[in-house]
């Protein structure tokens, strides 16, 4: 059973973000799996555009928060301001009260500001001044960060990284895509012209369907075997945690749904593996510039299907 | 060859280093200190090279080191043949081989060298700890060998695989051990340079020599009685008989005739028993008085002591019979009697005077003189002690009339001296008295501290009569044990003491285990093998039937192991089995399914390689994916899947 609306969404995005079918598909899978997305890449490769386009085609509200080193939690969550007229404090919601949040350059903010966002992501609610306010549904955070070796960054600790379901890279476009980009119309205008392809209600429905995608015992055994290998092999400092295994299964389910299947195949697991392990597995010989696709490929080839 | 010349990874090097250290460390004490230190520094050097990613030493230096090591071993031993020089040379080679680990081939050579050195340990000791250590080393070496072909698994996994391999080999080992035709002799017997320093009775006795033995709790021999155990006071284990006295010490006779068989008639109920004698480097075999049969390869001396033709250098087991009431030597030769009467020219005047008085009173009546001598010993209130005072030139006089304190050798020497001075032939008999039943396995353990000396007197018409003068003054030594007889404050080995029950209990168990090991592993000789097989219903098997049984049982174990391995395969569900058939068929056409590859990915790859059958391949793969990973697979799908595969003829 195909989902034509999903195909249409992908087609729309791919018209604007050129030559990035795989990351685009992964980011949609991430939304469908109710996770949050971390994009680590250089400035100017289309991170913001991707977030913007996703919000447009899904018909969701969109806010962008530019993280800076002098940012405070209140700048994200909102503040209460004394209203002279009514004689009481009135809460002004911060930019986080929206459906799609683009947290730009998250690693430039101080850990305090970072954790305000990350807690909201995890709880899907904001507690400010003793009052708990739920965030809108669906709620999706796309955080971008510059590669950590750049100056003036506060790298996210591993425990915080784990809150992102996927970490992807966009990378430079290939020559043909870039030529088309340079020759084509302005991307901003194209985004402005985009209309929603799906009702927010339908998106929540699809998210529920993702959870119902079947993972057979053989497949779960495969996920276990992958995790066991990372735990035993000396190549990695620490293996995949049970939470990481859950994340792997969740994204693989969404990936299968995007393919129109009601069950997960090993191919799905293998396709999403790089994004799931990129920020969770650290190689034992800590060489900063390991190609995550190569690492995931080696892991896949080391574990036979059960 | 490509495999053999593949370079060695760091991880493999660590494995080999661990294996080499495990194999070499137990042998370090057997080789000279310089060699042990040189070996250790070679290992350390190798570890440093690996750790720091440094390059191996150049070829010329390696050659130089090999030459230096070989010359060093040669200069040390003046030969490179034999047990210790051979092991030393192998250690040199092992240490230097590690310094030229380059390719997988070197790893295999190193591992084999380690295995060989494990065997080398058994040339020195064969105790249970040695065997356990060797087992551990074999495990590490096997893991290193596994790592040499695939170093990716975690060390714990590698060890588990090695343990599994060894566990599979274990039944074969046991089978071969039990059934392989045995050769006479100990499992690891090396004739030379063993037992240079073993304690035990010597062929002479002077004051203090047996008291010294009483400080050792080493096992002298173990005895298993076929029937009831005779009372403690009857357990006289006859050892060297010492008729010659030079005024200070007693010695065995210089020349001894030998009887090929027992020269006296049997009397009383025979006692059957089996002795497992620890090696002591002398000829004599210990036998309960009076020996009624002779072990093979032995003879009886003219003073009724069984001796082996070869010195007892290996643990020896023999069965024997004893006649407790036999009368031996009724028609003793005049030469022997003369030897049993000779005394030094002078010394000990007081004892001589007492003897002369007995002679004057009783004349030729040996029995009466004997009674008089026993009476004298009784009257003198002699004290049995481990710490007798030092005695001067007239030691018998001083012991009997002045100090009155002595150990069994003083008693025996004085008694024989007194009898001889009264004209009664007498001699000292050394050996062991008593022993202790180990309640765990029922063996009687005779230890060095059971060493004892007693006397024999020749009485006309009765032959040689045993008198134990110690028993007159300290009957508890004979009826119980050493601890009961000596004063409480005298130092005794821990095991000889009667307190410390828990320690004794522990030692009993340990001894029983050691004894089982000695009896059934080290002492598993052709006789044992025949007995065991006979008890299993194989009477007198020849080597042909043994080989047949061996092959049959090996086959059975092989089948069992194969079945165990196949069991998992048989569990495979039909979907997987059909898929394997399908992929095997494609593999023959050059499209090999990688075990990690998802079915749809594989189908795409195969279809690209063979577009003509692309559709069929895709359909089968999709069916398989649905059956294996889909929810609630349908029986109809399975049938379709199988039919498609059956029909698939690329």
C-alpha cells in the first residue's frame, strides 16, 4: 500500500533541495517516527531551507531560533511580563511554541540554553514559572550544528545527542544538481509558493501507523545482533544502548512505511543505520573524521542476517 | 600462500605474546637465571615494540641473537641435547621468534612452539597444578592460534571459542588415554637427573638420622590392603637391615646374597596389599614383615629385605603378600650369625659387662637373655624423645645408664649392642612403622615421620625374632603414632600432630586427590589398563581389538559432535531452507548472496547481473521478504515461494 501524499511531499522537497533524496527521505522518516533531527554540516548547504520546506509541505507552523552564545533559556521558552492593565503577570510564549522548530547552530549556545531546548524536546512540554504548558502536536525539532572543530562552539554531550533520533549530513550537492541550483529560480520564492500537501491530522495518523509497522522476530534478532557486535567488537568505545536499538527500529519502521510496506526488512535497518549510529557510536581510535557511511557499512558487513 | 604471508596485526601479536609468556613462565625456574632474565627481557622488548608501534629489529641482529643464545646454552650445559638444554634452547627460540613475527606463518610456528613447551613442563613435574597450568596455557595458545586466522572477535569470545574447541577434543583425549595401548614405564619417565634430593631412609643409621626424618611429612608410600587392615602394632614395614656396627653408626651388609624366592615357610593368615612407593633413589622396596611374595624385577636379600634390580626412581606400584607369623632364618648361615655378633674392639664397657653377666647366668639360652635384656630396658625407665642429648664416645652406655633419653635409633642400637655383648646374634632393622588410614579413599599413608628402627634377635629354633625396644618404653609409639609418644612440647610436622583436625581433614582430601591422580593418570600402566578393561568386560584384549574399539568409539564421538553441530541446522525453518537453496543456485552462477545482505538488495544486484531472470529473482526475493519479515505469513505464500524456487532455472 503506497501513500501518495508522502510521495508528493518527497517530490516537492526534492524539487527545491536538489540531489539530496536520501537525506530528505531520512528527515521525513524522522518526523514520521516522532523523533527530532540533527543536521551537522557546513553553513550554506541548505539546512535552513530543508527545515523550511518540510514545515511548508506538511502544513505546519514554523519558527527559527538562531542560537548564540549569549542566549538565555527564556529566549527559547518564553517569559512572563507584568501587565499593568490587568495588574498580573502574563506569559509570552517563546519561539519554541510551534510545530516545526529550526534550532540553528545549536552548538554555539551555552549548555544552559541548549538544555532548555533539549528538555522541551524530550518532554514535549515547557515548564516555565511553575506552570506546565504542552507543546503543539506534532512537534518536530530540526537542530543544526557546525562541525565541532569550528571555533566558538559548545559540543553537545553524548547524553544530549541521544535525544535526537537521527543525525544526518547534507553535504555539497553534486555538479549537476549545483548547476541546476545556480541556474534555477530563487529558492526563497519557490518555498513561498509551496502549499501544504497534507493535513496536520493526517500526519499524526501516519505517525500512529508507523508504530504499527511489523518487525518480525527475525528482524528484531538482527537488530540485537548489530547491537551485540558493537558491544563486543573492540572497534567502538561503547556499544549501542537499548534506547539506540529502539531508535533504530523506529526509524526503520518509518522507512518501511515510506516504501509502502507494512513490515520492516533488513534493508530498512541498513538504510537508516548510519543516521542512527552517527551520534551514538564513537570509534575506539578517536579519529574525528571517520566517514560514518563507511563505518556503518563495515558494521553491516560484519553482522550476518540471522 | 597469500594467507600465510599476511602481516600480523597488533592484536595477534598480543595474543602470541600472552601465549608465549604462559608457556615459558613455568619453565623459568628450570633454566639458569641468565637465560630466564634474557627471555623475560626479550618478551618485554617485544611488548614495547608492539605497544609503541616500533619496527622489529633488523635481520642481522636477529641472527646474531639466535647465535648468541645457542652458544650461551651450549656453554652452560656443554651440550644442546638432553632435557634441560633442549628446553633452554626452545625457550631461546621462542623468545627470538617473537622478535621476528611478520606473517601469519610465524604466528603458527610460535603457537606450535608454545604447545611443545607445554609438553616440556611435564618432563619436570607431573602434579595436578602442573596439569591445570598446562591446560590454561593450551587454552591461551589455542585462542592465539584462532586469533592468527581471525583477530576481529573480542578476546573473551576468542577464549570461548578456544574453550569450545578444547571441550570437543576432550572426549577424544580421554578415549585415547584409556584405550591407546600402553607401554611399560611411567607416562613422562626421564631416566636421568631426577630425584637427586629426595628424603628417605639411608643405608646407614647413626644417632639422630631417623629423628631428622620425623620432621618431614612427605609421603613415603601408600598401601591399599585387599582385606582387613592389620592392627597398628603389626605394621612393621621392613626396610634396610643393618648388621654392621662401627661404634657410631649402623650399616647394611657390604655383600648380600639374594634369594630369588622366599626361603621360609608360610605361617598365619596372609595379608594381601598393594604398595605405591614414592621414588627414593634406592634399591629397596618396603614390605610388611615377613614378606611372602616378591614383586616382579626384585629379589630378597639374605636378611629378608626385598630389593628392586633398579633403583626406585619413578613412582612404583607392586602387590605383595605378607605372613605375619612366619619363622625366618631357622637355619641361618654361620656367616650371617657371625656378622650379627660382631662388636667393635672397645667402648661401652658398662653394657658389655651387663651382657657378660647375662651370658654367665643364662649360658646359651638366647630366649632367657632376650627376656633379661627386655627387663633391663623396662627397669631403666628410658624416655622416648625427639630431642635426645648429644652422646659421647660410649653412646650405648651413656644412653642406657646416664641420659636415658633417646629416639628409636638409640633404643635399637643399645638393644642390639646389649644382646651381642651377651652372645646373642642381633641386628638393627630400619623401615617404617604404622601409617595412617586416609578416610577419604581408604589408603594407608605412610609418611617419612613414620620412619622407625627396631631389632631382630636370632634365637635357636625360632630363627629371627622381632623385638621393638621402643615399644618397651613408649608403647604408644607403636600402638598409636608418633604424636602420642613424644612429649607435647616437642616440634613435630603439622600433620604428625593430633590436634589441628581441620587441617588434617583438608590434607586427607588433598592426599586422596593426589593419590587418585598418581594411581589413575600417572600410574596408568599396561596392568592398570588391562584391569580396567577387564572390569568393563574386555578380557585380555590384544592390540587389534583395542584399535577396533578405539576407532569405533572415536567414530561414535565424531557422530555425536557432528549431530550436535547439525542440530541447529535441522531447526532451520522451511522458508530459510528454501532461500538457501535459491541463493546456492544463484551462487553457482556467480551471484553470491552475502550473509549480511537484505533479500531485496540482493535481488536488485542479481537482477542487474542477470537481467533475463530479473523478474523471477525479484519475485522470489519479495516473497521471501514477506514470509520471513512480514506479519502473519500465509501458507499459500510459502507454497508459491517454494514452487517459484523449484521452477527457477537460471
